[in-house]
C-alpha cells in the first residue's frame, strides 16, 4: 500500500457532525529521515501504530498508546489568531462577505482591519458616538451604519469617503442590506421597520422611506435578511417577538415568541432556520417554515459540565457511604457473633474447670483408697481378699488418673478456644473502629460533594445571562453565541 496509509495518525472528529476536526502531529517526528527523505512527510503522531486512546474526564487531555510509549496531548483553549487593543469599548462590528475585512466602531473611531492579520487598513471619518450597527454592502464597496441619533450613514470602503447621511424619525437600533444592495432596512426604536432606497439622493434632499413594516409593539432591536432568496426579512424586538416579513408586500408571514426581549437574530445561510438571542438568557432556534421551535440553549457550557462532574462525584460519594454503612453493619454483626462465641467458650471453660476439679478430687480419693488397700495387703500377704481389693484399688486409681488427664486436656482446649474467641472479638472491635472511621470519611466526602454541587448549581444558574449576539457558520452546521457570559460558545445546529 502507499506509504501514506501506513502513517500512525490520531484523528479527531466532531461526533455530532461526523466531520474531521483535527489530526494530531508530533513535531519531533518531522525531522526523521529514511533514505534521505522525510519518514513522515505528512506528519505523524507516533512512530508505531497507535493501539489505544482515551480522553481525560474533562476532555482537556488525550492519551495515545503506541509501542512502549504513551503520549499526552493537551487540547488548546482560547486559541486566537490575533487581538487588537481599542481605545474604547466597541459599539458595533461587521464582516464583509469575502471575510477579508472587519469593521469596528467605538465612540471616537470607525476602523477597517484585515481579518487575516488584524492590521489597520483604514480609519473612516465622520463617526457618530451613538452607532448601534454596521453592515457591508453585498459587493463590499460600501459600509453602512445605523445610529441612535435618528440617522444612518455610509462610507466608501476603498478610500473612506463619507457617502449618504439620512435622518430618520426615530433612533436606529439595527440595519440590514437587501440581496442586490439596492435597499437598506432600519430597525426603529418606535417598533417600525423602514425600507430605504440606496440610490443617491438629490443634493439637499433627505430621502423618505419607501415602505414601513409595522407590527412590533415595542422597539425593533435586530434584523436579518433571509438568504439565499433574499425576499424575506427577520426582525426581533423588545416585545419578545421574532417576526418574518415578505419584503415585496410588507406582509408579516410568521411570528414566534422568544420569552423575553430579543437582542439579536440570525438566519442560517440556507434560509431554513432562525436563531434569536434573548435578554432573558435564552437562545432559540426555529424553522423558517411556520416558525416551528427546534431547540433552546442557555447558560454556560463549562458551568453545566462542571455541574455534571460534581453530580457524578456526589453519586460516587453516596455509593461509598452505602458501602461503608454495609461494612459497619457487617462488622457489628460479626462482633455480636464473636461476643456470643466468647460467652459459649467461657461457659465451656467454667464447666471444664469444674470437671477437672471433680476428677482431681476423685483421683485423690482413689489414691487414698489404693494406699489403704496396699497397706492392708502388705500386712496380710496371704489374704486373697485383701490382695483382690488392692488390685481393684490400683485399677481405680489408674482410671481416676486417666480421667484427670483427659479433663486437663479438655480444659486446655477450652482455654485456647476462649482465648481465640476473645482475640477474635478484639480484632472485630478494631475493625469496627476502622469501619466507622471509613464511614465518617465517606460522609465528609459526601458533604463536600454536596457543597461542591450546590456551588456548581448556583454558578450554572448564574451563568444564564443575556445573549447579545449570534451568528451561523458558513456551512450552517454550527452557530456561535456571545453575551454577558464573557465567552463565545459554539452550538451544533
């Protein structure tokens, strides 16, 4: 097979999309040569086949095992291409369709910067400190801005020359440009969407809107053109509604409720889905056709993941308490059994001590009887009756001695059994102390896990903050949200 098929790769995929996300390459292998040529011209993760991979619980580390080697790969976080320090807080931002320029405005400046490097391309004059929104024309030659001072303006991107400056009846909260760049739509603070012709006006003449779309009960906050057709417009308002309009007739086609004031709307590039960002901390997805709800997103993903991790730790801690409680009960039962054993062996020991005392008494009596019989038989050796009695006394003495020895042996066994029972009871008592210590430690761990989960849950609840903006990716499979969460989050559509 071709050499490229033998390279030991580690490839990462987006599970929800089924797309390759990254291929891991160890830079230390890039200089390895074979026959004067790079061994791994396309890069490789290892010199041998990779037989096992595993993620850490938080997903930040990936372990890959090859031949006698385990490599740890760290997931990069917050990797940025460039950053620029502005003199003031940015008020609005826009990117042209070719994704080559970004326009950003503050109270004192309006700048065009290169997306590839972040370098300043041009500063545009005549900016307004109340600018709320920016938009490039479809051909990228003109930049438009809407303002709270009841006006919208335009500039030439090529040289920064100011173009139109049109006064409106109310503050402009957002703007949008139609597909061919012939019309501008403004979102009015009075709840009215106004359509303006972008044909140059006569000198000294202030253009009038060619159409007004009315329906929002409060100010309109956001606008988005429905592409690729470009014949519909989506609006979001402070009244908590998201609406779809037919541009040509001015007819409202769909209305859906966000559940709170809408800060931003966006349309997926294929024109099939709407996303809305809410001041209530909820972002929602709807189908363009009929406004069918598709999904709801809120909160901070990292905070939610932390809640899940803390909940898992709490579950494990609770299970550990159950195990230690069962162990304590088992040891307590064992102690009861051992105590019963001590009682039984103690009773047996006392009985054997009594039996030994009795056999010793009997043995002494037998020895005394034997001594008397021997004395009598010795006095009258010829007396057969006395000799017989002496023989019987001797046998009785031997039997009594054997009985004493047997009783003594039984007593020794009883002593050992009793000592063993007491030793087992002491060991069980020590085990109970250890088991109770383990249970107390498990309960302390569970208490700490409860505290950690409570904190994580509170933090997650606090992370449900207003969304301020959102945007779909070019392929429409991912969209980004940003707002008071102080980060940008990516979601699978």
